[in-house]
C-alpha cells in the first residue's frame, strides 16, 4: 500500500475531466462519421447539472432523419491530459437522473426544451412578399473578417448565420434558466 501512495504522490493533481458530446452517423459501408458537438472541462470534485448545447445536432437530425436514420449522440469522458492517472480520475465523472433506478443509474440524459413557434406567431423564414408585421426569421450573417477585433481572436470560422426575429414576434413568457 505504501508503494501505491508513493506512486500517487508523484502524479500532478487531476481536478478536471473532459466531457465531449459527439454526433455519430453510421455509414452504409459499416464505418462511422463522427463530429464534435460540444466539449468542456468538468471539475471532478463538483456535483450538479452541466448543460451542453446540442441544438445544431438536433436540428440536423430533424432535417435528415428520413434519409439517414442511423445517427446518435455519444458522450465521451477523458482525462484532462494524457496519461493513465488522469484517465483513471476521469472515471469519477458520473451521470445520473432525478429518479434513479437500476436501469438508469449512470446513463447520460438528454433534456430537451422546445417552444411551439405557432404560439409566438412565427411562420419560419421571412418572405419578401408577406406582411411586415408577421413574425418571421431573417438571415443575419455575422462576418468575423469585417470586425477588427476578431482578427486577433477568431481564426475559424469566418462567420456564422445568427438569424434574427423581425415583424410582430411575441417574446416567450417563461425563462428556462440554462
């Protein structure tokens, strides 16, 4: 036992584990395509809920579920740095549900908050022929190359489509605190 304690003391302290969410698509040839959705360092000494943004993956899945049904999300837990000790410490990250049973113990959980856009008068993307008072989504591209400060901080992507609401859009009356 003294030998184990001496070995353990020689390791740098491990305080975090990397939790990553991947989108996995099973291809017809049996291989798979994996895309990183969200990733962050999580303290191995904290408890509580951690939120990961899987919005884009869910949107992609809802658009393509008919043509490519073999898709799923995977959760990977790794040590914060290379090495067997960090990997061993990462095993202390556990998933739980509010109501634990033998079948749910330790399994990741996805809680999805959605809004019925019809409640807010949304009709989807804006149409130039429609009434200007109708709530709709218009494109709003954020061009990082056009902003001077971003050239030092953002290498890729060159920008992104942020969209914005226009017209007579009602705002949601409740907050989800995430």
